[in-house]
């Protein structure tokens, strides 16, 4: 894994022998997190809706990963999946919730139930279902960890993205409350909130914005970068390092926390 300067940097901590369940782990940021977790010695259960995508992700990550097909909005399916993980790999030591969706850009009065369900069913209910599937066994063993991937839209109002932002605000309250529920049982629950993550998806959105507004192709990108204190975009590896910190020795006294990884946008 390399940093923003292109130089390889050591990853903090070690996860040798840990069994980690990762929702949304078959593509995008979730798949990048899977690679980082395995690189630190963990065995990872990749949970995603599509079996074929899961098989490809498993092949990409290697023998330390195993894919499971389940929809996070289906509590019964997710519970069955965690039972299968425990049987196949062993008790789950940590859960990372990376499954999430965004929404189309529109003023709040043009949104409705469909937009609400699209975001909240996956971004909020999906986390609730994952916690319900994973935490009882952690509580019974008096130990475990959860890291939920949030976002900076859960720290501010966002014109045209009200429902998506509301889902991220909701997850922050959920994480803090789950941390209080889990603490007496030795279970820590934390959150990592990335800003815009560099990659083809974000670059495509920048290009589309430029086309809509009749701007130079690089204008939205330049504006976004200039809005950050560090003057650069966040990489998937930056998010992975925050997750590894929470799961590793450095996070042992942290619970109910939200680490914002955004190159200094929310200040």
C-alpha cells in the first residue's frame, strides 16, 4: 500500500489470527479494506449481495478471504451468513460495515419515500442488521470490535443531498449508542468517516459536473482539492489506515469515536 506521495509506508498494528466480517467487502472501498486487513494477517469474510462479484473479490484477495452472498437489508439472511462464517472460519472478532449507497442530487422537496428507502435501508438498517447479527456472539465472549464506514456528509448539511446526509447523521448516532451498549461487555464500536475518495467514480462525477456547468474538465476537481486544508484527495489506503488503527493496538481505548479522514475539509 502506498501513501499520497507514492512511497510505501508501513501499516500500523497487526491482525494476525483475527476473523473479520466485512459487509460491502466485494467491491470499491470495501474490497480495498479487505486487501488491507488480509495484509495484516486477518482472515476476512467478504459479504456482498452478488455471488459472482463475491467470487471475483475472493479470487482477488486470496486464500485468506471467503465470500458470502447476503443483502444487508435482510436481517434473517445476514444472521444466517454470520452463523455460516462462525462455522467455516471461527468466531468473528471484528465487524467492518462498509456497505453503503449514495443518492441522486436533488432538492429535498423533490425527494420522497423511494429516495429515503434507497439510502436508509442500506446505510442505516443495513448497519443495524449487521450489528444484530454480529454483536450477540461478541457480547457472549466478552470481546469484539465494530468499525462502521460513515462519511463527512454526516457532519454537515448538504444542498441536494439531504436524505443521504441524514442517513450518515443517523449512523453517527447509532454508532455512539451501540458503543454504550457494547462497552459493559468488552465490545468497542467506532466509525471512520471519509471525505471524497479518489478513484474513477469520483473523477467521473467531477467530469459530469463540469459538463453540466459548461466548465473546464478539471474545474470541479480543482475546486474540491482547494477546499481541503491539505490540498489533496483522500485515497482508499488512507481510510484503511484509520480502520487498522481502530482494530489494532492503537485503538484499544477508543469507543464511540468517529475518525474523519478528509484531508482537512471539516475543520
